[in-house]
C-alpha cells in the first residue's frame, strides 16, 4: 500500500486504484497510524490525508475505502477532482498500514520534513503506536468479515 519512503516521498496504491505520490508535508506514519487506531477503537470510519504536489489526497476508510483527489489549485480544469472506490475495510487497511510502516520503521521516523532532531523519541513513540495498532487489528478481525 505504501512504498518505502525515498527522499521525502512515498507512493500509495491499493489494488484497483491509481498510484498517488505523497510527500513529507504530512507526518504520514504518525498521523495515519493514529487515525487507524482511533477508527478501530471507536468502530467509526477514519480519514488519512496526503499532499500530492500539486494537489491533495484523502482516503476515507470504513467498510470500504473512498479516495478523493484534487489536482492543484485550479479545480475548474477537467479532471481536477476525482474519486476512486475499493473494497478494502478498516482492518485490512490497518494491516497493510502496520506492515508497510513496521517494515521500514527507521525510514518512516525520518519521513516528516527531513531528518528530525528527536529521532530516538520518534522511533519509540512510533513503535508504541504500531504495537497498539497491532493489538486492535488482532481484536477486530471478526468485526469486518
């Protein structure tokens, strides 16, 4: 779903959707994992966002995923706003998110605005968030069958 971060960019793609290149303007590992945790804890849909430069991306995650994107500031252009839909539920999305971030956790710690000074603190915090997400995924496997 998320590619390994490379020079402040990552690619997002679900099976059956377009690929979206997201940049470091948003703190994707922390913001997305926190949103997934909140969604699984409350059983409410959640949203993850990203900048596509130029443009933006939002993915609404619930029983399915709805991706809404916009190209740049002039939304009057043909094709300036779009929507994609895919049958990926909250638990499936969270599993992919967990796996992709856990696999490259050191790269994700550095993703937001380059190389932060508090790398060890960020790594510890991200590891704790990932552990909580993993617990919720295990507990909610039956909810979204």
